[in-house]
């Protein structure tokens, strides 16, 4: 009698079956292929303690609702919707997934780098099940920050020192005897808590920064060649990187100035680098060494997303995701994305992106693969006027009209003859177009001597044209037209996807550190977003299917009622003389 089915009324059971849980159990759960995770487990020593499909499904739901491991355990144990979605029996003590199992499984995903395989496998199946077209896609990056604090340069030095000193204090306190006592007290109090040395006014921070840099050099030299425990060794490696990237080793030892906190210590040959000398890939925090810096967005990571945007799609899904460094350029991310999509047989015909992706090299590289990149060119201005001398014979000067993209008009030669086929190839000097002309079309042509024609071994006539400058000028002219605005308009939709991931899926406030953990959190949340969109679409379909018969029935009943009313004889209204209205009507008569 303790089973939930006997404690729930029929009405509540029907309402439960109308939730997302039914669609998840029937449509999403069967898509999980357990064979994909065989490498995570030993082949001849035991078996997974729980069904891999069940653990993967719980992991997806955890990221779909942005839950902690403890909250996930609560929902697995007590949430009826989760029981229905996962096929769990709440009365069976062995039918559950523990918090430790989830943590171990996610650690294995990170160790074996399988989370990307999970994303592509499920996403490809969802695309096929929903009939989503991938011919038109949009590309963008959004900024992410791991679970770390943004530090000033003084805070960076002080926190790096504290991480090392705490590791030594925790793992082998005897090693602290190698370090000057005053240096240790500058960053840690006697009880091991943080000091306030980095909490300085702006006028004092520059002097303290020089002191912290000299202390970093002293720590590096004092522990050089010493066998350190694991955590201390990792912290020492970070300290070494800090000195190499943020400091400059000089010939002459730098003595402490009057009033500096390290006046009691010997001078050391190190100085702090000027902030303008630093690049974006220098150390930003000792708690996440993989974090880099972008002058536009600050410290953190970049999430690269590609999403379908065909207006005929029933739902738009994210087709590609990757974690990028903030110090990198968006212009360098187009080709890897296109190659990844091409490898999965979903290369777009049209790719929409913002200005940072729209370099001339990317336009040419996409044209070679038959992809039209629609993005504003950086610094786009007026196109080169027709007939203007450019120092070399361009495609316009030669009079050819080249079909650079599948949607363009067919290629034409100066004589107006349409090419049978056009192929774009990447050459050393830039992109070139190969136009195969019809057999015999160029024989006897008056322009043949001036055309860049080549006769192949099988007798075909091919025009070989360099289109680098033409492609650039065409793109610049295209940006100024209304047709570009219409074609470019769907790109703005990916900004809503960025907001959905950050606010709805928790990417704006992740609870992990390190590139590996950040990649897991990013890919799983993007996958959960795709699953959520699919569930919403299926739920809407089911709701429409339930409503349609009712609407037909109600409409039929209304028509029958109207027919009965129309056949009845009209009955004259009866005036009641006793009523106020009746007396007024009688008096008026």
C-alpha cells in the first residue's frame, strides 16, 4: 500500500503523465547508447554498479535543472516526475542512483574525454528524430567564468603565495622552516588564516606589488630542487609560472625601498613587468591556471556555439559546442567549427556570424568548401568601383562572373556563355575558381586569347581565375545592401540562446574550476538545453493532439445547438405589468 501508484488519484496520475517525464522516458531515454561508455569500465573485472543509461540520464537531468549533486540525489529519491522519467520504483531500495556514483561517473567522463561523444551522438539523433534542417546555421561565442574570484595583480601574487604556503603547512610543515618567517607571516597568520596584505590602498598597492614579486622569487629559489608533496608541487609549478610570466629577471639585485615590508630580507634580482607587456594568456588566478584574459570580455573562458536557424525547422538545436580560451580570436574558430560539422555530415550551406568571425581568410576558406559565410567584414567600407585599376587583373577586369556559393547565379564568361560547373579551391596565393566551359564553346571566340584558359588531358576547357580580391569586394558591397540585412537578421537569435544557457541552464554561475571540468559543465548543459527544447516541442505536440478532438467535438455540439435554435418558433416577449419596466412601457403607450 506504500507504492505511489496506490496513493495517487486517477486525476493526478493523468496530470503526471502529461508532464515532461513521459516524453523523456519514451523518446530520450532510448537514445542513450551504453556501448559508447564501455571504455570507462574495466573489461574483465566487475561491472558498473548501476545501469549506464540510468546514470547518463540522471546526469543530463542534473544539468537540465542546474542542480547540485545533493539536490539531484533528493530528486532521484522523492520526485515522482523523476521516477516516471527514469523508470524507477520508489519502493525498491536498490532502485536509485547515489551521489557518489554521479561524481565518479562525471570524473570518468572527464578522464576519458567522452562527454563530446555523448553530445554528438544524442544531438545527431535528436536532429534526425525532429527533422531539423542544418543548411542554415549561426555561430557565436559567449563569455564564461569558472568558480573563481577576479583578482588584481597584487591579489594574484598574494593568493599564489598563500596557496603554496597552505599546501606546505597541510602536507609537510617542516618545509616551512626553509622559508623566512617574516615572509610567511606576510601572507598567512599564525593560525593559518589569510592576512590582509593584499588589501591595500591604490597608493600602496604598487609598492606592495614589488614586495610580492620579490617574495615570489625568494619562494621559488628556496624550494628549487626540493622534493615536494603533490599539492605543494602543483602550487610550486604555478608560482614558477607566475615569476616567469609576470616578473623580469634582471642582472642587479633590487633592494627594498624605505618602508617596504621585506626590508629585513636580502635583495633579489627581480622586477615586476609593466602591465602593458603582458599578454592575455598569462596566469590570472592560482585556483584555475587555465583561465585567460580577453581585453574585451575580461578573465574566463569562451563558449563557442553553432545553432540551426532555418525558419522551417520545428525547433532549433545547438549542433556544435566547444570551450575556447578567452585570449584567442574568433576569426581562428570558424574553420575548426566548419570541419567538425563537415565530419558529422551537417556542414551548413549558409553560416551567419558577427564581425569578429568575418575575416577575408574565413570568407575564402568557407567558399572553398561551398559555404557562404554571412558576416560583416571588419572595417567594411565601400566596394572597389567597377573598372578601377587595382594593379592586377581581377575577375571583374577579366569580365567573368563567378558563382562563389551554391545559391549564386551560374558562372558566366565575358562572352555570356554559362559554365557547366564551378569549383573553388584554395591555392598558395589565395582562393581560385575553376570554371569548366561547355565543349567547343570557346573555339573561334574572339576573346579566347585574353581568357585564362587551360585545356585538360581529357580535352576539357577550364578557366582558371584568382578570386581573392573579387570575393572581398563582393562581400563589402553585399554588406551595404538590404538583401544582406534580410539574410543576416536570423543571427540575432543566438543571443537568446546564450541568455538561455546562462540563466536557464546555469552557465552564468558554474560551480567548477579548471578547463576539463568547465568543458564537462558546458557540453552537458548545452546537451541538456537541446533535450529541453525537444521535450518542449513533443509536449506541445501531445497537447495539440489532446485538444484537437475536444475542439472538434465542441464545435459540432455548437453547430447542432444552433441548428435546433434556428428551427424553433420565435416566442414573443412577455411584459410583466408588476415590474418597474412593465409599468414604464405601459405608461408610455
